[in-house]
């Protein structure tokens, strides 16, 4: 493992705030809404999603396919394309609100303030240009006036911090293995020391050993630049090992946000509870419990709480009123009528 | 490794999402895919013109000595007449009809050959694949139009009819669709749904017709339009060189006879210009349709309102 | 090293097979027709010159012997292939004793310049337009510009040439009506002559370019539509690259690759169009030679030219295949 000269390279260049770890929230998402207008109707992919992250914190985002995890990532990067539209909400990275930026400013913010590491790096690298060129053009697009050698140094450092030899710069994408390509994408993601890094299922296509390597790399670079990391995935085991907080999405809504320990020991939301209890564990081998029913189509969401048709604890009010996003003690967030009273107590306390 | 399990139960099923009617979807799509819409409209107008022309006019007027010669467009002769006394209105209608016949016939044959060969080649692989593919590749650099000139030039003038034209035109045109269909079938062969079908015991023939063919339809459609385009273009080219069925009022023939009689320099501008415009519209609309079908075949580009 | 050698051998084999197929088609097709070139030629001569029918048969027999047409088919075929290899296309019926090759080499210089410039220009313009047409971030007006060019594909260069000649040459008298150079001027190596020649090439060049651009626009647009959906184009946007950079380095560079393969093939199409365009403008190129040959049923010339062009195109295709690995790192050998 190479040791890196943290002082010169890790110094954040584009941050306007000097954020001491863990004190100032570096990412605030407020009431984000995204709708897709399809031939078959309107699908609300994100419904009033809000959460906060501090520098150096890791958030795991879990949910079934179609729950809105990737949409959330794309929305934060303002990369939602037709027929989707961002209809409301704010995304604060440090002092900057991303939704209010014009196109050019948002382009500059990408990679420098908030970086996205794609799912399936297999095809994310340009097949006809060298790896080095792809790192360099990312730098050149944001920092003007840096000398060639400074740019080269920066790229070399980035490669080294993901455990790749800088000679990789001269290679082409098809000459690298899957894990190496993924690490190149991570290197690109950290080139400009962004405040927020979103890793979208970075390990899905990889074998277990490479998975671990990649996760450790992400951890390490996070330490170096003190970024907030959002890890999107559906592998609960991986989440348990690597994140601080877990957010659960269902049908476009954020139904629970808790610390990883709380999530795995005493989840609040019935969906989260069902998820956790469906995880196989060593005590009841061979007994598999699923969640009855199917996730609803976003085009025809049930009235009231989206989960109520499958919920074992559904009440009258669940089919008529949408549950509000409630804050419980300790900062836990849950969206469920079961906790209306508890949240009210926390409020008044 | 633990993942989120999601086994189906019968507890609750989401309500059916009502899809808007097929026609509504089609119209909405055409609104977006303007190229396709314009191309189809122009083609429709041309078809209407041809049908009206054939019904209202007398097809015999499309041949020489049926009308006073060299008349410019007027009320009596809306498109004028030419040196040989052909009523250009009827001539154009008949000519377009004949062009359509050649195009559809040659296009159809070419597409069928392409689909069959491409399919056989991709599905069975092995030496069938290698031989078909090699033949296609070897024949490709040969300038097709020139060979067609050779063939057409070798024929006795009396043997050249619309149908022989169609055959000449299709002779070297089928390689394109063959290779395209072949590569599409190859990609599909590898895809999971074919393996699944095989595993469930569906017969080879069943797989072909029920799984692969439906996915191939947009490509077959595009190949067909492309073949029609190539056929019309080639027949026009041969006719302009004077190698077509000279008696027939094929659009290319009209231009050829106009050129040989020095139409422009004698001031009979309408004689070559009208078939020229018609040909431009035909080929242009086909080209737009091809462009539109491109978009259709690539689902990534389809956008909703 | 041996892989490269194997590749070269394969390419050469391909070349040989192409030329062989073209020659075979050109050999057998006319021989299966019911027309007899020599008989027709001399029948025509007899009509205009007025000599008696008995002598006619003897003359025809003699000519046939001269052309080797009385030998058994297979032997003719063998002789034919042998001569093709030597680029000996035989004698022209019409302009005897000029050989086909003589006629071609005289006409070739006039054609080459026009062809090369037109093909390169229409490749560049067409592909750029096609790429822009498929690029969602390009301004709307730019994308609509591509459509009329596609419509132009419907205008074969023939017609385009006629129209241009009529409107710009005849009516507006802006550019010359034809010929490779002005009447009365003697070809020489001066700049003045070069300019004169250049001016005469504008209309035919324009006719060819306008007619072939559409094809490139269409195919590049199709390619562009596929490429822009690729993950690496998406990631490039995530990286915050400027639109121009993404267009050039991620989108264009990848979409052009398959188009390059089509370039040699396109030459074939431009050549066939050039043939007729030359006729309209009276340029003394290979196309005019061919048109005259068609008019006068000068079969050896017709077949010779077709073969010659095929050989040239096939050779270019093979050469291009060696250029391809330089552009696409994925096919470079280890």
C-alpha cells in the first residue's frame, strides 16, 4: 500500500468552506422531486426526498430495483434526461445549491464538488483514448492554467491512491481488468477532491475479492479527502461492513434513515424490518422469508402510504393519508404512521 | 453475501396500468419522430397522385403519339407533353406505378433473400456462416451499378421489361441486408431469452418464429425500405443511361429521352424537370423513412413527451 | 510477426477473390447474352458503309478469330484471366487499334482529381452533419440542417448536375457550361490553366458532393444515435466535461470508426455517379469514355472499365484495412 503525501495533494482546491470533519453538514438534500412523463402516464420516481450528510460520513442507500436509488444519484448530479424532469427540491453541497445553478456552473460543479462513480465501469471508459487522457481531460475541463506537469502529477497521485501504477495511464480500457477499470473510475472521481462522492453499485459486476479491494479503496480515498460518500447498492452485507448510516428507499420515497447498527438491530419502518428479517442468518439456516406482494408500479401508486398493501401493521389511516417524514430521537428518520406519536413527543420534548 | 429478497406472494397485486390505445401511441410517436412522419406523408401523397393519375387519365396516353407534342403545362395538359407526344401527366402516373412495382418487387426479393441467408448464416454457424459471410464480403466491393450496366447492356433490347429490370436490380443488392440481419440474429442468439426458450424445450422452429423474428422486425423493416430505395435508385440510374425498357414511361427513361433530344437547350424545361422532381420526392421520402426507422430500432433514443 | 503475415495473406487473398469474381461475372454475362458485339458492330458499319453481306460474314469470322472468340469457352476464360492479371483489357471495338487501357489512361487524370476531392469533402461534411443531427445538445437549427441534405440523397448527382448546369451555367452564366477547360486554351502547367480547370470542376464537383453527402449523413446519424447511448459518453458528462469535448473525443471519435470502413465502398458509388456527371459536363474523363462505349456498344471498353474500377476499389479497401488498426486501439495486435 503506497503512502501518499497527503499535505500537497489532498488539500481541497475548490472548497469554499474549510469543513472540519463531522461538524458542518456537507450535503443537504431537501424535498427532491423527480417525475417521468411516459406514454403510459406519469411516474413519480422521487417523492419528497430529504437527508443530510456530514463530511467523512458514509451513507448506504438500499432499495429494490425501481425504488429510486439511481434516480436520486442522477438527480443530485442534475443528469436526469427526458422524459424525466426534476420538479422541485434543493441539493446543497457546502454553500452551493445545485438546482439553482445555470448549466455551465453545474457542469463545473460536477466532479469538482460532487462526483459520481458509475455502475458497471466496464463500459464507462472511452475505448479509443488512453486512460491517462481521460484523467487529464477531466482536470483540464475544470482547472484552467495548471501546468502540464502539475496535471500529470495530480493524475499519477490519483492512480496511486487507488492502488494502480501510474503506468496505467498509457494503456487503453480494453487492456484492463474489471476491477482495474472500476478503480480508474474511482480515481477519476477523486481527482478534484470533491466534497461528495456517489458510488453507484461499484461492486456489482465484480468477484468477492475485488469487491473488497474496491470497497477498501473507496474507504481510503474518503479518508484522504474527507468526502461524504453515498454508496448505492442492494448488498446488505456489504453495507453492514462499510457504511455509517443506512437509508432505505421504497417506491420513490425515503422510508427510513438510521445508523447501520440501529438498522440491523432494531429497524423501525415495517419495510425495513421485513428486509432485515428476510436476511438469512446463521441461526435459522434454510428458512427464507420474503416480503409478500410486489413493489408497486410507479405509474399507479396506492393511495396513502405506498407500502400499506404489503404491510403487516397497516392501519386505517395508512390507506388514506400519506405518512409524513418524521424525525425521531437521535436524528433517525422514518416515514410511517406508526411513529406519528413518537415523533410528536420528540418534537415537543 | 446477503441481498434483499423479494419473493412473490399472492397477498397483493398492483392494479393494471391502463395503456393508451395503439393508435394514440402511434400518433404520439410520429409527432416526435418528425423525419418518419414527413417521409411517410410525402410517400402517401405520391401514392395518391399515382392512383388518381391512373384512374382519371388514360394510361394509353403515357405512350408516344397520343397527344400534341411539346406543349408546356396548361389546363388541358396539366404537366405538358413531350417531344414524342406523351401526355406527361399519364406518363408520370404510369411511370411512378412502374417504379413502385420495380421497387417493391426487387425490394421484397432482396429483403427475403437477406433475411433467409442472414438467418441461416447466424443461426447455424459453422461452414454455412463462413461461406455466406465470405461471399457477401467478396461481392461487396464490386461496384453494383456498373455490373448492372454490364448486364443491362448485354440484354437484347426487346428483353428488357420492368420485371427484368427488377431482377437485374436485385442481383447484387442482397448482401447488405444479409449481413445486417446476420449480425442482429447473432446478438440475439447469445442473449438469455433464447437460451431460456431452448431450455424450456421450445423447438428450433418455435424459437425462430416466436422469439427471434419479433425482435428482428424493425431491422427487417429498415432493410426492406433500404432495398426499395436501392432498387428505385438503380433502376433510375440504368434508365437514365438508356438501358431501361425504352417504351415504358419510367421516370428515368423520360429524362434520358429528354436529354437525348436536348430538352433544356430547346426550352422544354418541364420535360426533364417533372420526372426529376418526382424522383427526388420518391427517394427523399424513402430516405427520411429510413432515418426515422433508425431511431425506432434503437430504443435508447426513443423519447416520450 | 506471423500473425501480421497471416493477415496480409488473408487480405491479398480477399483482393484476388474480389477481382476474380468481378472478372468472371464480366466474362460470362455478355457471353450468355444473345447479342453478338462484333456482328452488331459490323452490321452497323455495313449499313452505313455499304458493303455486301457475304463479305460481312467473312469479316466477322476474321474479327472473331482476332479477338479469340472462336476458341473453346474455357480456354477463352483462361486467356481472359491471364490478361486481366496483366491489366490487358483488350482492344476497343470502336476506336481500334486503341486498347482499352489506352483509353482509360488518357481519361483517368481528369477523373481522379475530381473524384478524390469530392469523396473526401462529402465524407467530412456528411459525417459532421450526421453527427450533429444525432447529438441532442446541438442547437435545434443545426440539427434540422441535416434533413434537407438527406432529401438530397434522393437527387442522384445526375439530376443535380443537370439542374446546376441549367440554372447556374445557362441561366445565370456564373460558371462554365462544360468541358475541362475553356475552349481554345491549350493545356499547360501554368497556374492560369490550373485555375481555369478548377473553375470548370466546380459545378460537377458540387453535383457529386451534394448527391453523396446525404448517404454519409444518414449512416453517421444512425451510428451517432447508437454511440450517444453508450456508458462512456454518459460518464464523460458526469465528469463535467464541456459539451464540445464530449462531442469530439467521446462521441465523434467512436462514431467515425465504422464510417471509415465505408469510405472505400463509397468511392465505388461516387465513381458510378461520376460517370454520368462527366457525360453531362463534357469532361473527358473515364465516365465519358464509358458513356460513349455504351452508346456505341463498344463492349470491350465497357467491361474493361468496369473491371478496372473494381480492381481499384478493391485495392483501396484492402489498403484501408491496414489503416483501421491505427485508428482503433482495440484491434491492434499485441
